[in-house]
C-alpha cells in the first residue's frame, strides 16, 4: 500500500538494518559526581568506554518487580547501560532547569550521536524468555539539533548461535523537545539466541535521545472482549432523513457558505451496489440536491445522524452523484463522515463528465461518538455538486452469507460418480461407502518472514492450515540489495528451503515497487541510464537466482499509487519489466498488485482504473497473467467487494487476494470482517487464491488483525477461519446403487473413500479437479 491524500493503512513493516559498531557490554558503575555543563546539571558515572570494550556488570531486579530491565530509572546511575556508538550521560536537569525528569531524580542522554542508529542500550540476554510476549514502555524526548520533533524507536538486536543477526522494530513514536512522551510496543523472541540487546535510536545525528525509564515486562493477559450486542438492528433501513427530498431540503443543511436547492432529473433506480444489498426496491423520486456557490472543496450538503447510528453495525453507503459544468480536470466526489471532528471515508468516485455516477463505501463505529455528521464534498471550488438518493443502512451479513453458500456450491463443487468395477463389483451393491475430503485444493496462504519461521508454534499452525506463502520483505529489492553491489539472498534462501521442506507453494513479492518511499536511497540517487542498468541487473540477478522457484511474481508493486520508475525511465518501463521477467522465468505467472481496489475508498485505484492499467500494459506487450488485490480492508461489505470482482473478472485473468487482513480491537468483529472477505472470495469464480498478510500477533504489520495471539492462543477470528476451512471440506456417505455407483457433489481437492463389504474394508484416494461435467472415478475392486 502507500500514502495518499486521504488516510490509508500501510502494510510495509521494514526491519531496520544497521551497520556499525559491535554491541558492547555494560559499564561498571562508579560513584556519581554532579557538575554543570552548558546549563545541564550532569551526573557523571565514570569514564566513557568505547562500545565493544566494556566489562559486564552485575545487576539485580527489585523484589516483586517483573521488569527485566536492570536499573530502569537510572537510580543507580548508568549501571547496566551503555552507549551504542555514542556517549551516554546522566542528568538531573537540562536547558537551565527547563528539562526535568518526569519522575525520580535522573534521566539519561545519548549524546554525540553521529548516526541515526546511535543511542542507549542494555543487554538482556538470559533475562528475556523465548515465546513469551513482553510489553515494552519507554518515556523519552529529544534535545538539540534544532529539531522540534523526531522519530524515536525501540529496537531489539538478536544474535543467533550461528552469528546471524536480526534487528526487530519494537515500537516507534514521534518525540518532541518540549515534553516527555511515552513509547509503547510489544516484543516476542523465538529460538535460542546467544545474545539479545534492546536499544533506542532514530533521530538524525546531532540530536540527543533522552530517556527517563524503560520497562520490559510480561504482557498482561487481556480479558476476552464480549460479543457486541446488535439487538433490534433494522437491516437495510436507510438512516438518512428526507433522502428522497419530498420535504424540500428539510433535515439537510449547507456545510460552509454554499447554497442548497432542489433539482429534478436524477436516476430513478437504486445504484447497483445498493440494489444487490437491498434487493427489489421502489423507484427513487428523481429529485436531487444541487449545491452551488461552493468556495472550498469540503463544502456540500450535510445532515446530522448521531442518534441514528448503532455501534458495531457495518453500514453501507450509496448515492448518485454528479458535477456541474466548469471543471477542467477530473473531480473527486466523496461521501464523508465527521465523527467528533475526525474524517471517515464513506466512499468516493472520480468524475470527468456530466453524467450520474454511483458512489459506494462503508464504515463502522466501535466507540460511542458525541457528534456524527454525513456530508458530500470533494469537487474544486466553483464546481457545482449534485447528490441524489443518499442511502446509509446497516447490512445483513448473515443473509449475505446464506446467498454466498449457494454461490459457493455452484463455483467450487463438482458432481462426482464413483463407479466400481472388477470381479467383485457385482457383489458390492448395497455396500456402505464413506467419502471424506482430506484437503481442499483452493490456495489459502499466509505471509511469513525469516523471523517467523523460528517460532515453532507459528510454524505448526502454518503448515496445518495453509498451503501457500508469500515473503513479507525478504524478496524485496531493498532487502536483497540495501547497498549497491552488496547482495543478501540468505534470508530469502532460508525461507525458500523452509517452504520446500513443507511443500508450500510460494508467491514472489515483489521484484520492484513503484512507490518512492519503498525505493532504497542508493537507487533513488541514480540517474536515468544508471537506473536502467540497475533495474535490468536486479531483474536478471533475482530471476536467475530463483528461476522456477516462485509460482507468481508481483512485478512492479502498486503502479496505481506510485510512478518512481515510470517518471525516470519512461512510460514503457513497466511493460518492459514484465517482458524481461517472462524471458528470464517463463514458468512464473506475472501479476499486477495494488490496494483499495475492492472497497470504493480510493479513486486512484478504482476497478475501472485497474482494468485500464492492465489493458495498457498488455497493449505494450506485457504478459500480465494475474490480478492481485491486496485486501487491506476495513468494514467490508459483500456487494461492494463483489462488484469489483465482477468488473475485474471480465478480463478473464485469475484474481488473487494477495495481502488480506482485517482489523478490529474486538475479535468477534474481526472474525465477522474476515468471514465476509473469505466467503466473497471463495464464492467468486474469478478468484483463484487468497493469501493472508500474516496471522500471528507481532508478526503482522497491521495492529489488531491477528488470528493467533503472541503466545499461541487462537482468537475468534482464528476459530472462524478454521471453521470455514472445515465447512469447505466435503463429506458424503451412503450405499452403492444397483448400477454399481455412488454419487455425491463435493469441493475440489483430495478425497479418501472407504468401501465396506462382508470381507473387509477397501480404501482408495482420488482427486476432484475443477470441471464443468461430472467426474467419473473408477475403482477397481
């Protein structure tokens, strides 16, 4: 995913790579002495010893404390703390008394920093346990460097017995020079590391990191949230008052200094996505709100809806919208909600003509608001806006699920005839037959990382419940070649070997990434010819190294949201990437891959724009073989997702959900959202695979999206996933008929059949493959 003019979730989780001095050991404490240096009340704690040459000191946790950090508030000076490539000092105050510790007597400063990774550290080897979730809390601020604010990050450095190093981001926040801020995160350690160091880093060189305290303790067990009560939900009932404008503009008001009036001539039928949710519906009135005298883009028609919303219900948004004459460029029209001053996207559409367009989206509230306003906004100042038939209604997910089960039966099942032959066939009529499906052949996968496969419990869940994987970062160019000419294939090689050992198929994500923030600095610095040479070399190196190993490749990720290579190397570079990739590894299916395709929330990545991009690539000779929909979605509504799949499916290419995740602090809501996406995908004939963007807490980039917590407990979302996997396994039993046959209808996949007879039981295995006509499987008795 990527940045945009509206808030969007980011799925990138980069483990920070550092190059520098060896991690040192703790410095023995000396008797502190107080002095004043440049207005700072400083407490010295012995001479500074360069990192790598310090001696180890002893420390004790306080009785009753479960904090594994020794001397966490610097009450014993700088005992157990060291500088990471810089100096550390102890202070009572700084800035002529303006900077004081928030509690206690002292705080520490990491100073004389010459690199962003410099900071303050403590070795926690032997005190941190594996497979235990820890909560990490630090109180920090910055000082100096002429910066008002800067990111401060807690990082875990882990060294394994084979000397392999990992840098794991634990938490990050924006710290300021004006006040102390709290930095919070979680960590989970796997395997049997030989050394573990926790440290703070992040601000640019020349800026000090101040630390008041650091606490690392066992994460508290959070009580299981209750299932949200959804009593008296009136599914499908519009909460907008006077939607048909039968009472002129009553209930409506102009947001800003614009003017509202009534016009006639809007569509009489419901927009298609709303119609799929609501079914047969009486005609609309044909009246619309005309918004004129708009002097800012946010001005439009508005209505207060605070008292009409219920928590945890998923609301679908639908309207017809149109713009007036006068615009010289495409205009975005957005149905927005102001929830206690916070903007929520209810759907948006881009318009560059004078016809009516459907806008559709969804939202959900999980906290009680004090004020909610819906308003239609977006076009540039001076452009008139028309709104007709605005609908906001709670969706009936269970009714949708019943419909999808019927669709799934048509899409994912096949009639099967077991025909018995051989010398004993005439004697088996009436004998009992039991058919059990061992595995559904539909690809269900997950994102994994090099760190995650060290977690044996995670691996156990993975290999039991998924048959495909994708690497989170390890195949991306910044990971493979963080510095020019320095190649790192080891992590991807380790993951590849792991997958081969467990017979897991693999998607290759991704060869290139069009969004500039995801391009490493040395690549950004190259000029046109050098950049083209680097691109060609990376393609050749990567696909030669892994030829035949990856079933899919995302060739140039997120081309709808970025244009780094296209702007520098010309409009044909993206198609040339596809052509060259196909030449290097013709066995791999080459995918486009992007986000917000399926939810109506981003005009840059509407299904129509995705289709046009694919057609443009194909016209330039690109062998686009698959369509990737990432699926980082909030409050999904089935008909909206289905509409996008239908439009894309018309291209005749396989569609995969490549990075699916849903998020909610309430695991029941999370489970419901996940079920929506899984059922919609599994029921649609154009979808040929689905990959989750992780499933284990602390191994996912999106918070509150996990199916299994850090210590291995399956939550409601995980149970829902397993239940659906079980539902999509067929079972049948009965007796062999007079024709020597047994018939059933089952999902595609691998089956075991057991035939009972007076002389014993016979077991056979067979596979039901995708097909239109009944499959006849002959069993020789």
